[in-house]
C-alpha cells in the first residue's frame, strides 16, 4: 500500500467502517509498521482528547439575555398572529 | 413516523406549536448548552457562539409551525444551528481564504504526510484535565480551515454519522470523509508536536511507495 492509500484506509480504520478486504491488508501492514501504528494511535488519542475536552460553558448572563430576546421574538410571532382579525 | 424511535421532544414541540412559551422555554433549556458548545467549536468565539444560539432559537420560533416531524426535533434544531454557524463564518471570513469554499470537493491527492511521529508522553485523560492543554486544543482547532473544522466537530466531537454530516453541510459523503481525514491529520500533527515523546520519535522520513 502506498502512503496516500494507507492514509485513506487509516481514516476508515479509525472509524471502524473499513472494507473488510482492505482492513486485512491494513491490519497486516500495521502489524509490521511501527510509524503507522503510532500515527493511528495519535489520531485516536486526538479524537478522544477533543471528545472529552473542554466544556464550553454558556455564560450565566447570556442565559437571561437569551430568554428576554426569545420572549420578545415569541410575542411578535405568536401573539402578533393571535391579535390578527380575519 | 416510520421505523424511527419516537422523538422525546415531541410533546413539548406540540405544546410550543400551540403557543405555549413555557414549553418552548423547556426546549431551549434542554438544548441551549449543546448548541452553544458546538457553535463555539465551529465559530471559535464566545460572542459569535452566543449569536448562533440566539439566531437558532429565533429561527425555531419562526419556523415551528412548519416543523413536520419527519426528522427529530434535535436533528432539525442542529441543522438550523449549523446553518447559522456557517453563515456567520462566511460573514466573518469574507474575502479571506479560510471560507467553506462552497461545495468544492477535496481530494485524497497530496495529503500532508505525517511529519512528527511519536507516542504521546501522557494519556489523553490526564491531558484533558490540564488548562494549558485545553488552550492548545482550541488553538489547533481554530487553525483548521473552516470546512475541515466544521466536519471534525460534527463527526468526531458531536459523533454524528457521515451521512448526517453530509446532509447538514450539503456536501457529498465522500467529501465529508476526505475533509475529516485532512482535519485529523492536521490536528494530529499539531498536537503530537506538543505532546509527543521525543525520546520515542520514529523516523520522520517514513514513506510508502
């Protein structure tokens, strides 16, 4: 397998969505190729890190501001409608 | 509803559609933090993430009468949020080369070959607790092109499927895959250059022909 083919296979291997035939080739390659093993491992760790990473907390003052704006929006759409006479 | 599992939000959606603001507010409370976090990762700034959350729920109010229950409420909501995030990126990046670049397809040719290859000196769960590392992660994410970052956030952080991401972004599944690979390679390089154990570095000129 060439580099680009390996990298392409690597993506699907990490996702577990790889074609079984390619998977076997790739697994065989990995078994004998330390750099590729390390790259796969690095990518898995990178994903794990972002997944478990920072919680972007909403600022508390935004919570209130958002409610106020949405309430205004709500009244223009819903209350506006109910006041229309047909 | 076909074979899909019942939408847990449907009772509140129905009440909201009938004009019940309290029901709508419960939906906001249920999802605002998730939308905020996803938007923050995509747009990269707190103020912009707030704008996305606000615009998203404002759009929900406007379009609630048209919500057809063909998709789950959360999927519909996320679709709206992603569109607002992309719109904001286009506005902010106007005239620069970091835009989504429409639907243009990326290819597998000329993939950046891994340069610094080494096991990390610490376990990801330890690193995740460290504030400096969080800074590194957010900088690395921010350095990605918008089109790569958006796919990475939705696929790898939000854990949405390839087909869902393709639908959310209006690009092909093949393009989702190649953008994801480019994002992963770039992030791997950047993070491994900071966290890789140099004493265990393996040959950088490693090539397969």
